[in-house]
């Protein structure tokens, strides 16, 4: 879980992720994605700009300024110094070997970006055997659109397929980066955004598929470490990932000094987030000797992120750490993880963690998420995992369905030593024989209030700091948990999900609607009791009433009645 500073066809995206969302009844939460942008050569140019073309039928002796006088190779295209507003268009459906690099002195104007893309029908393919296919260094105001990018050589596995790096001393971030409609595989990272200290702002990575890379599908990072005791600073700002599928980024079995094999990593980012995206089947070849493992979708050393309407599943770790669906790690603060689905990951569905006392994770919120059958391989994890230097976190209105996996007893919630001022409010925890909550070490101001528990056949319903309780009620009585103003506010019993037993198989979200009266009653009024707004809707997009029930999926009769409608 501890991180180092660098750690960390369009049709394929829309088909796989949207079909998964439909099957899991989360389309109403995620919504349909807008159509991708498709450039057309004849509409590209504007007064004062230049458009250059590359075609498999071209000639490098031509001027390259029209489809009829196109260049033939990327080598020729790479000789040009691109001015703000210029376009470089590659013939759709054709394959071009080589690479393109833009340096300081090229591009540079956010409102007049240099655009690299395709023209004609389909997307062009760039094959790079020596490093990045497209590399931008010391400049911005660049858009990369509608391309297929392939690596696969030993050299390509050392670099990002589409790479942006700010090597300038700062202190300002370079503005405007767009990557959209790309399919990238065969590199160390599919898309990477890096800096020595000051990076980029106004960054959009959208409608893309990043797969078959070694270390990660997408990563942002800063090389300069945060000095001990110094205030956290951030290389990048306003970074948004939208409609991206990152899958089968396998990891490196020979690399043990860092984690490899993640889907999407946001490192050193101030503002932005990930939405409408999926990470799955990553990390299968990650090192078993590494002290830390990969995750599906996670952030470190960042703040003010919103991670919402995503799916993360079947992510792996071959070490004894991580393999999580979603994570806020090492100094990530003031961020929100909401309306997401995690299932069948090796590690936790949702992780809150920091290993560094000088960089605690503060003020994060996880709400209206669903974890189903997570922690399939790693014993120290659960549907939710909270540990280390985590401060002031709110975990509310989530639904966790945990299941035994052979001898592995996966709890709904695992709390490791270290967290302080963490509230679990109005969640729904269900297991089929595993403990509901496992907690160890010194815990200060860690409270459970308004949660719903169901663990049939569990000999130990709760394991709390060395003590074992056969029922949630026994735990409440002994510890004072699930109490507000001397009133017991926890509920224990079968939620009677509409789909029957939700533990026997991966449930659709609509099957997690509780039908038993006790599970449908209003939970703790967070606004009145604690001044906390739970949000406008549940994970399916249903409007909340003033007094929602526990869990991520709301029974609509209760929601409407509590709203006075």
C-alpha cells in the first residue's frame, strides 16, 4: 500500500463497459457517454493555421499540405516545428511506423492547440519501436485524437505510448492537454503525464482504451519527492479522466521495488477526478516480491478529486498487498469516491490508507458505492479497508456484500491500526459466514452509527481489538458502538434483498433493494445529527428523501415518503 512518487478500439470501450453497466443496472447512475469527437480534414483548418497530412500513398518530397500531396512517413512529419493551431492528420486505416515529438517552442497556446489525429475513414495506427509514439516535452496546448498506438518492443516497455512531460522549472503549470478516442497498448504506460516539479493543468483524457501495457494504463506523477515535514504540493491541476477503459495492464514480475499493473493512477493532482470509466483484469503478472501491489483505480498525493460512476473488477496483485478496486492512498485528501461498483478484486473493494505520518489522508468521503465479493485472495483486506494515517473520513451509505472464499474469511470492513476520527454511517454490511467487521490496534474516534448488519452462520460476527462477538448486538453493548444520544441506532437482520441471497453470486445493483421493514426504515438523520449532507441520489440515481435508509440502493417507497411526496 505504500507508494513511491513515480509508481505508480473506441468500439471496445463502449461495448464492454456499457454492457457491464447495463448488466449491473448502473446505467441510470453512469448515464450514456457522449459520442467521441471525429476530426475531418476538410473542417480542421482555420485562417492562419496549417494542416499537414500523412498517407501510406504519400511522398516525403511533397509539401504535405493536402491529402493529394501528403507525406508518406512520420519521420518527415517530425521535421516540422508545429505552431499554435497547426494540425497533423494521418490517413485513417493506415499504419505508420515511427514517432512524433513536440518540444518547447512548439504549440504552447491553450486556445490554439496543435492537434494530432486521423482523417478519412477510421483511425490511423502509429507503431513505435523506440520509446513513445507521441512525446510532448516542455510545452502544452496539444490534443491527440482518434489514433491507435502500438508498442511492444523492449524499448517501448520503458516509456509511455502517449507521453507528456514538463521539464521546466515552473512555478506555473503548462495548460491544455487533451487525449481522446485513442487505443494504446504495448508500452510501460498507455498514457503518462509527468513532471519534475510543476506539470500540467486543464487535462482531459476521454473515450479511450488503454490495455496490454506493463505498469499502468494511465498515470500522472511528479518525480521530485515531497520533503519531510513540508506542505503537500501538487504537480498537476484540473485533471479529468472520462470514459476510459483500462484493462489487462499486467504488471512486471521482475520489478519488486515498486507496484506495477494498475489501471488508472492519479498522482500529485490538485482537482479533477475519474468518471464513467472502468478498470479490470489488471495486475495479473505483478511481482510477488513487491512490498506494495497495484490497484484498479487509485490516487496518491492528491486532493479535491471526485471518483464517480465507475466500475472496477477482477484486478489482481501477486504480492501480499493491494489488488484493490478503488483506493485513496498516501496523502490523498478532501476527495470523494461515490456511485461506483467494485467486485471480485484480489484486495479491498475500497481502500483508505496512508503509510506516512507526515502525509496523512484527511477529509475523504466514500458514499453510495457497492462492493461485492471483493478481497478474493488477500486475507488482510475486506470490502472496505481503512488503515494507517487516515484522519477525518466519512464512509456512508455503501453496500458491502462479502463472501467466504474457501478458507479465506473476507469481512465486510477491515480496519488496521492507525485511523482517527473515521465515521461509518448508514452502511449495509452482509456476509455469508465471514465477520462483518474486523478491527485491530489503537483506534481513536472510529464510530459506527446507523448501519445494517447481516451475517448468517458467522461464528464471529465482529472481531474488535482482540475481542470476539457472536452478534452485532453483543458488540454494540460492550463497546458503545451504534449509539446516538443513548439510543441504539444499528439494525441487525436479513435485509431481504429483492434478488434473494446477494452473497451467492454477483448481484445486480437493482437486486440490492432491501424489502424487509427493518432494513427499509430511515437510518440516522446525518443532516440533523452531524450536519452532513449525504448527497442527492443513491447509486442508481434515485432521488433521496430527507431520511434515507441504510445502504447504497434506496427503497423508493421509503425515499418518497420521507421526502413528503
